[in-house]
C-alpha cells in the first residue's frame, strides 16, 4: 500500500503503518486538549490508541498465523486509522479453512478482553465489572471495551469485515465463489450506507467508518472478479505467440530497431544452446541507450530474475510471480526447452478484460458496481 512505512517484523511478517495513522494520533491529542484537558490526559488518550492498535496487530497476527497453518503466507500487515489489514498471498483452499482464518482475528480480541477482565477483577485495586462508574476513565477497562467492540464490529457479516469472509465462505459452499463475494460485498455496501446515515445524524466518526467499509467492499469484489478471470486458465491460452527474441551477444542497437519496428516492448533473450536467459525490458533498454553505449550486448542488460512460465501452468500463479518480481514479461518455455510464447502484463490485462466482457455477456444484465 502506498503511503505506508514498515515499522516492525513480527513472526516473519512485515508490519507497516499508513501515513494517515499519524494524523489520527495528532487528532486524538488535539481533541483532548480542545476538551480542556491537560497534557497528561491527552498523552493517556494517545497511549490508549497505541495500545488498541497493538491489539489490532495481534488480531491480524491471529489471521496470519492461522492462515500459515493452512500453508498460506502473509505478505504484510498494514495499520490504517480504522484498523488493520493482513494481506494473505491467497485465500485458503477450503471454505472451512477460510472461516477458521476469519474467526481467528476476533477470537484474539475476545481472549485479550477476558485477560483484561481477569486483571481488573484480580488486580491490586479490584473493580466490579458491573459498576460502570468505577470503570470510567480506567485505562484497562477502556481497552477491554475497545477489544469487545473490535470483536463485535469485525463479526458484522459484510465485506471488508471478517464476518463478510465467514458469510462468503458459507455462501461459497452452495453457490459460485464470485457470486458469493458479490453478495457479501453488496451487504457490506448496504451496511456502509446505513452507517453513513447514522453518521450524519449522530457521530461523524461513523461517516469515516462507512466510507472505509464502502470502498473496502467494492475493492474485494473487484479483486475477486480479476482473479476469477484467470481461474483455471492455462498460460497457453493467454500467451503472445508472435514475438521476436534476441541472442545474448546482439547489441542494444539491434533491440532498439526491433522496438521501433513493432509493438513488442520486452524481448526474451534466448541462447541457441542454453535456452532462455532472461528478459530485456523496455525500460532497461532505454536506460542502456541513454548511457550512449549502443554496442553493449543485450545479454548484459537483460534481467535474469524473471523466471519462465510453462504453457500448461495456470495463469494466476504466473501473474502473481510477475507482480512479486516486478517483471513486465515472462518467456513461456515448452518441455523441450524451446521458447513457445511470452506472457506480458499488458496481454494478461487484456485477457482479463475480454474474459470479464464475455462473463457480462453471459449474465445478460448490468452489474451493480
Ligand atoms: Zn480481522
């Protein structure tokens, strides 16, 4: 996510904080001062926010570590003013596993709340949890209440809350996955509108939450539609078949000629004996040309870390590898080692658009965005 910085690595997972999070802390601090309170109270308010976000990190780790049990890795955890997002590399195979991963987060908050309740009851100055007056302003009691809120809020059965994942997984046992996602997303946007309305009438903070929920629900549905366009599609069906290759000893000037001749942007570098060596990307070619040394051989300039795809491999996995490596293209290599095609981000995107257009044609009704 742009505008976010890595602040820690927990259990091998990078934890990032979004820039707007700092705004939240400043706002809380200012709100306390504006209410006529002193610096200590304002600092305690900020401390409470930091403590609750530590609980959010634990919540996200609940998702991430449960997913790890099912062999799903987590790219990173990002903290936004509104909560956390754990980016799993994929969703678990079985719906029951998705339910377990989704419920693990709120379960962590319930456990924290129980722990805080015990600490309050058994602590040095024991408190009665039913005595609301004695709990007001108590740091641990407020943290407990916020953890309960996190657990309950996240169990709302709508995207992008965890409850939405549970709903989608349950629906997916009966109907098709994309449709299940769309329903959970529509419920999410309906609830967001309700929050927005309440926000206008009561609490402006709800408006903020409503906006987050509305955008999150739409994004989830769009991501699943994109993924479903690749679902079960082998590379051979989406690869470019007409393309030029270059030998490792050819000069970059020759690559520049080919670039100007046609629409091909990236060129596989193929050695007659050793097979595919890498990809000469357009940006690397332009950098090499800009340095003025047009006699330099392309084998030196080409990227070697892009890997290769196989014709019968599924497109989704190839697309993920390309996203991870930042390579705009990948040669497709047959069993005998010959380069039979090329996958580029551009043609994969076009393929997804064609699939989506075909899918819309089949459904024969306009999609509600
Ligand atoms: Zn969660």
